C-alpha cells in the first residue's frame, strides 16, 4: 500500500495539480529539459481533463501507470524540497506536518485504497491470472535479454512475457527508455485480459500448459490480423 502513495508519479501529480511547478526556476535555455518538463505537465493536464477535473474535484484516481512513460524525477524532488524548506524555515515539526498533510490529504484516501493499488498493470495481471483456475499452477513472469547478434554499441533490451518458460509477448526497448517494466506489463496485461475474455466467449477450457500457450499465440495473431 505504501508504494501507492509514496511514489514519484503521485508526488508529481500533487505538485502539478497544486501548480507548485509554476514557481520553479530552471534554465529555460536547456531545450531538452524544458521540452520534457512541459511535455510532462501537458500529459498530466490531458489525463485530468479526461478524468473530468482534478483528483480533488472528482474524487477519482488517475491511472498513474500512464504517467511513467513521461516521468521526470524533478517533480518528486520539488515536493520533497518544499517540505524540507518548510521545516528549515519554521523549525517546527508540527507546522511541517500540517503543510504535508494538507497537501497529501485529498490524495491519501484515493490512492492508498486497494482499488487504486490494483490499478497498476502488473498487479492487475497477477490478480487476474490467479483468478483463473486453469492458470494457478502456471507461472506468470518476464525476463530481459540483449538483442541477438547486436553490435557492442546496441543499446536495445528485449522484454519477454513468459508463461512458465514459453514466451508469449516480446517487446524491444531502448536502454534509456523510462519505466520499461511498467510499460511492458501494461501491454502484457492487455494481451492476457483480452485472451481470458476470448477463451470464455469460445467456452474453451484446458489445463494443459502447451495448449494454453498455443491459444495465447493464436489469440495474439488474430488481434494483429484485425488491426
């Protein structure tokens, strides 16, 4: 539960929703950083618009997974620096606690509950996987490996979604890409949630691992053919 509240994505959201970022001074001639900074703020505002308003207004959780692709650590640092500055200026732990609580209170109830915790794709995948009786004895996990035959300066990494030892999903990322695990599990969850719906509609049931792997690949190919 703690990771649902104390994470960079949520601290960043608090900073942007409360417009604290508008008071941050940074070198605007650093074009790359300026672009990343503004892109992240824009992304947060777009998601809040889709949500119907700010978290405090609509009392609903934003999908924090959708922020990690654009995440910048500086927004979390801003939050922590603000609290540190309050403590240094006030020299009063009580005052510091009140500022911290006032900032976080609207978010604690929303993002620390079980439903918000389960919004993370990896958690949702494992929960869904374990709900299926025919999957309970089959391991869901992933592995990473270098691109085969790549030159020494190749920076790509392959993520493979495994059903026990069999690969059913493979995604290649640049080494410097942010939050590869979160983004990978979002795709893995989309694949498997669609697959489970597909086998239920077709009334297919088997506990044979090899048949399950073949069915997942069959479903995946069908989706690709339709797209």
